[in-house]
């Protein structure tokens, strides 16, 4: 099966978004990093790389903090 060039990163770069699973709400919410996302070259979609899958809660995509762009936490 041929891979689409628009969904495959051509070089290793920092993700455009960090993927989090969030349980709870407000001040008691618990955020756990679960992966990252990269924008497609054509700007019409995202590629996700998930390290884990949530059992419950919601999935949130956030832009990385400038101080943590290259860090994995």
C-alpha cells in the first residue's frame, strides 16, 4: 500500500500540537500527555502519533509551550 506524501512528515520536526487526555473538570482536572500531532503540508488535516489510548475522559490538542517544544514530558 502506497503512503500519501501529504500525511508523512518528510523530516523530524517538533509537533504542531501536543495530544492530552483530560479527566475531571476545572481545578481538579488531570492532564496526561498521550501523543502529538503534525499539520499536513496542504493545511487540510493532521497526523496523530498516539503513545497511549484513553479509557475515559476527553482528548485535547494544544500547541506546545515554547519552553517545552523539544521536550518530552
